[in-house]
């Protein structure tokens, strides 16, 4: 209890101006910084403080709701959004985040009401209309969903996701012709809509269409999303149906290489290998399946078949017995066991099992075909099901992604983002490295040795060891956050001395950067440099704080408003970029072998599309540190952007060798273009 009160007091005093009133605007800004950088636990602490001080304000409740939503605390998000709406019902974002959160917990009817509330404030908003149509469809109000989609398409006839969403609605109602027409229209608008391609491929394959067309759609979907394993598994099944066994094996092997525990791919590959009489390797695949899922009776059945062919009758009988114990009415299992007994010379047992199989077959009545490719019951044609290739659900690829008016709502389908290619992030000074804490200095392979940083650590003038890294973790525990608020408080006492030291201003700035208070960090670094003008690490850290501040400002959704026009914002951003580059120049002036500073310069220039300047900066970083993997990756991206594929391939390959595995995804993309 005392620790909590102390942390609260520190948080309050760190934002108190001279007149003693909490600067809530500044606290909200820092909280927004943390929210933008996905440091949700930290952001909640800031919003809590504003709420304690000014509980009548709607904005902190809304922002806290966004943070809770992104932590999957949907009930908490709903509660906070409700409090925001009670204080100010004219916040469309509050209605939206409550609607999305309610949709995530399956309360679609309440979500529809919330979207309607948001639409009263933002009539005809594309994202809100889309989400409302999805909620209506998920609540089985198909006519309302159809009407909403029709209105959405009338207002936005070139919004491809609207056609994809309506296609899903048509499929739910069993109208594959209408679904196919909408998917074709979506692809006319956006040929790279992976959802539309996957859905159209599945419809074509399942409704007796041209399998070559289904394969072409799935090929394109995989080019767009090469990491989506269900797509490769389903393409393999299509290839098999087209008698391309080698192509199917290639797809299954590719999935297993990237996901060795994928039992669907292992099982399917085993069946194809058995079909090619490659029994030893088929058996190996089935053994791997059963090591992962010992009760997989399909795998047991097929392993029994292969073991019987290899004349290992004891092991084959054990597997057949297990299948019959689970499915005592399965005629195929008795036929199989009869065959195994015959091979083993067990004539009487073979005769009994054969009679049992014949009796079951005589009594068999075909059941209605189900839609599920993975479910099976004894009443079905189980022999076919036990020996057929399995497909894998593509629900996450065919369900329409939600659309969000507020960019802080990141959505339920976030794993697709990994299929894109992101630049390697800038380096910063930090007390933490991804996978480490201040007390546990493990996993330091994401750090770079810098002499100036080593000197600071050797002098033991800071409370914690400092690392140069581009792998920052987000806070997950309040204790970690409170540690830095307490440190800021201690520095406040130290810096009240008549002659404060630059290193102490630097130390407090490190704490401020850690808790995302970039404005306060910049103020302290200004003071540190006033005391020690040649302090290279202070220039470097200030460039990082300014960079992060610029990033957060660009990501703020309400920055363009009536009082600040876009031209003013662009001018402000240009000034910020110049100041960042100036700080990096000064850092390298006083520390010429500071490779991360050149890397950061190159990354900033690359983001500004100054490819020549970026390449020069990366060249310098690599000249200083030939093992700086992120520099090779980003330089490769710069070369690729200028059309220099040979140089790009060499750099990306080197980055992959040095441990950046996403480089191989970029190489594949380069080879396709």
C-alpha cells in the first residue's frame, strides 16, 4: 500500500508546474505517446492519474478504454467507454471502441447500437458502416446486414472490402453465385485482395468449378501472404486433385519446414508418400503426428496400413485395435485388422473380423454429407475420410477484417501484419532489451557495443546498466514503471544542488524516455548539453526522443483540426527532422565511430525517401561495424526501392545470415517482382 501511494505521489509531482496544479494536458500527451508505441500498461497509469485529478473529463476514459481494448480487456474497455460517453456523448471514438469491444465478446446486438450511435455523429462513415454490417451478419440479422452493405456500396462503390464482406454474407446464406460475383467485383477494384482470392478459390474448389482457376487464385493469395500456412496446405490439396503430386509434396514440406508441429501437413505428406510407396518416410511422418497427438485415429489407421505392408504385424495390430476401440462400428477397421491377422497367420481372428466387417457394411446407411472437412463419425463413409487429405481452416483469411475509424483500435486480425515488410527500427539507449529486465542481463544479442556507453556503465554513475539496442520491450508490470518514477524523484533531489552534473540530467532523461515522456527528456538533455557541450550520448538520446516525439505526433488521430492545418503540421515535422539530423551530426562529431547514429540517420532519410542519403549513411554504419545486421537490411530495402536488385539481394541475404530472418521474406518478394 505504501509503495502504491509513493508511486502515485511521484507521478503527481513529476507533472506539477510551479503553481502546483497537475498539467493534465501534458500527462495526456505522454499517455498518448505510450499508447501509440503500444506501451498499454504504462499508458493506463498516466490516464489513471488524470482521471483521479479530473474525473469529469471524458478524454482520459476514452484513451484508457483504447489501451484496455488493445490488452484484450474488452469488459474494461466497455466500462471505460461507457464512462466517456456519459461525460461526453459526442465522442464518436467512444461509441466505436465500445462497439468493437462488444463485438469481440459476441454481444453483436449491443455493438450494432453503438455503431448506430457513432454514425449519428459521423454519418456515412465507411468504417462504422462496414463494422455494423459485420455485426448484423454475425447476429444473424441477414436482411439488415444486406441493407447496410448495399448502402455502403452505394456510398463507396470502390471499397473492395465491402464486396468481400457481402460475399461472406452470401456464403452464410448459401448463395455461392452471388458471393462469387461480389468477390470478382472486389478483385476488379483491388487485384491484391488476399481475402477475396482465398474465398473465390475455396468456392471454386468446393462447388465443382475449374480447379485451375482455384489454383490460380490460391497462387496469387500465397504470393501476397507467403507466411499463411493454411493457404499452402489448401493449395497442396488443389494440386493433388490436379494430379500434381510433386507440387503438393512441395507445399506440405514447405509448411513443415516453417512449422514442424503442423500435424495437418505431416499427415497429408504421409498419405502422399505412402501413395508413392515411400513407406519409410510416410511412417516417419505419421510417427511425428502421433507424437504430437497420440489419439489421432486417422494417423493410427494409416500407420497400421503401412506397418502391415512392412509385415510388422504386432505393431499394426496394436494400431488397428486402438482404432476399433474408438470406432467399434467402423467396418474398414475390421477389414484392416482381418488383413493383418491373415498376414500374421491368425486364421480364426481374421475370419471373425472379416465377418464383422461384412455385417457392418450390410447394416450401413449413408449419412448426410457434412460441411466440415475435419469432423468424422462412424456413420459416414469413414474409409474415405480416414484416407483422404485434410484441408485446414482459412477462417482468418476469409472473415472480413474489421475497419477502424480510430487508428488506436488495432483489430482482432493482427497476425497478417507480419506478412508485410517493416524497416528495422532505430537504435536507442535503454535500460531494457527485449526479453530482459534491469536486474537480469540475459539475452543481450540484440545490443551493440559502443565505447561511450561502456564508459558510462564502467563509471557506475547511473542506477542501471545502459544498452544500445533497437529491441525495446513494452512494460508488463507496474513495478517496472514505478521504479522509474521513483528514480525521477531521486534525481529531482540530486539536481536541486547548486552545481548539477550533466550525467544526472542525462540519467533523469533516460528515465523520462523509458516512461515515454519525451518532452521532459528533451528539456533535461538540453540542460545536460548546456553543462557538457561535447556529451555525445546526450545528443544521441535527444535525437531519439525527438524522433519518438515526431512518430507519436504523426500517429495522433486528432492532430489535424480546425486550428492546426496540414501545412502547419508538415512545416513542424520538417523542423523536427532537421533537429534530429542535427543531433545525430553532433553525436558523430564527438563520437566518430558511433555506428548506431549513422544507422538512425539512414533510417530517417529512408523514411523520407532520400534513398541516396540513406545508402550513404548505412555505408558508414557498416564501415564502422560490419556485423550491424539492421544496417544491411535497411540498406537492402533502400537499394530495392531504387531498382538495384543485385545490391539489394546481397544486403538482405547478409542481414539474414546475421539473424534477421524477415530478410528472407523480402528476398522472396524481390524475386517475384
